[in-house]
C-alpha cells in the first residue's frame, strides 16, 4: 500500500514493501493532516478498488468530517482542479523519447542502451523510483530505415537480470530477447549485443523481457520507429507512449500537468504514434477533430478509417493522422476516466493539442 499526498497524479508519499498473502505491514505516516488516499501500487489493483480515503483532522480544533464530505468539498475541488490546469504544461526534471543518434561502425548503426534504476519526476514534485534506458523514461527513441543494419548494445546496471525484446520488429530468432528461450540472462553488470537487419517498417517498440510486469511499466521501454525506404517523415511526427503501473498513468513518462502538449499551426497535418506499454487498455480521445487511423502494429490499413476515440490495447501501436482544422486548445486524453481525472482535478493521461 502507498500513501500518496493529495498531489494531482496521486503518487509519492511513504509506501510499504509488497505485502505477501496472510502478512501485514505498518505504514508510519508521521505528522500529517488533510485528505489522503491509501491505495495498492501493484498495477491494476487500485483501479480494481483497492483504494481508500483517509482524513486526518487537527485534534479538537473542529468537528471531525467524514471522508465523503471532505473529498467532495466543492471549493477545494475547484481550487485543486484550476491549479492543475494553470500549471500545465509543468516543467519537470527529465524528458523521455529523446532522439538517439547512432554511432556508425562501418555500415552498422550502433545504439547503446544502459538500463538502471533512477528517480523520475512524473509530475511536479512527484518523484518515483523507475527503471530507465540512458536515464530517461521512455528510453531514447530509435529511428532507422528498412535495410539498415543495427547493433543494439544493452548494458545492465540494474540490481536484477534483464533482456531486450524488439516488439513488432522482425528479427532472427536468436535476437528475439527472451532469456532462457533465445538467449542467456543479462545479469547485473553484464552487456549483451543484438544485431540484425531491419526488414519491416512501422511503429514498433523495444522493452525489457525479464520481470516484465515490473520492468516495463517501471520504464524499460522505448519507441523503435522503422521508416520504409524513401518514406518522408511527417512535419509533426509525434510519439505518444502510454503507460500505467508504478509510475502512475503516463503519456511519454509524465502525468498531467507535466505532460507536454502538441503544438501545430492551423491546417497542418500531424502523425501521432500511440504505443501502449502498460497493462491496461487506453482509449485516446481528442476533442474537436477526428483521428484517421492509418496503421495498427506498424501495418498500414488498406482503407484508413476515422474515429474520435482510438483504442490502444497493451502491446499495440496505432498510427493516426490528424488535420488541425480547428483553432484552439483541445483536450486530448485517455477516456478511462480513472486514468485522467479525479476529485483533485486532472492527472495522468491528459494532454492537449494546441492549434494556433
Ligand atoms: Cu487509460
């Protein structure tokens, strides 16, 4: 169980270790006051109902309030909501998805990835323990072209074993990244080198394939974008990595108000590449304009179709094109509302498309 403060994305604060069946643990809160939330941090458990309000009042100064009346204090709710909106887009330490320039060794594009534990600021002041490639969540964005020979060197600086799987990328069997099946474990301190020639284009991902229910949502994930030969990159080619788990509900490693808006000029077209690295489904809803779905899992649709809410299941990648016809600031969020908004305001998987 964790005890977050009332910060917008509901994280931080003291936390117990995992509690085994039949066991118990004590959480020492120290001196606290106000509206608090207790919840289980194991992915999915909070949504399944393992959450409770805890209201701590100053002894004797006023009559005790119930959790319900405190949680629904309309004035406090308005203030907290508006503070979140006003802070958007909030600056936080660290930015994921940064483009990675390969080192050339002859004709081979070499990408070095170092896995290690880091502190990651998910939302303003909300620092969580994550796992990162090259110090960022999501890891550096790899972009290459069909026909490229790539070498990906994984350095394990974690306290546990790991391995790297190239999700959606067609590779020789011995490069598939599953310990015990296609390769040895990459133990702490070890390095493992992958090398293959890119055969299929599209929006793909790379992520850990060891203790994956923890390592992937904790941050060992990244975009692997493979262009078709001659493909022209869109003016606005946006990555939207969706995740849920120990970092909370995030878009590109951040929760609202630290998510970053997409900013375009009226009339421009943008390509958004959704990638779901979490354990839950995320229907991504854009206000004001439709999304034209052009590819699923990197495979183009012969007939693109239009939606305003695009479902992205765990492991899936969905590419959409949006023509920015309507001026203004348009909310853009996951439509599972427990991933986006609570009595404390908007949090998690909320951002905006700003059309100037
Ligand atoms: Cu969601």
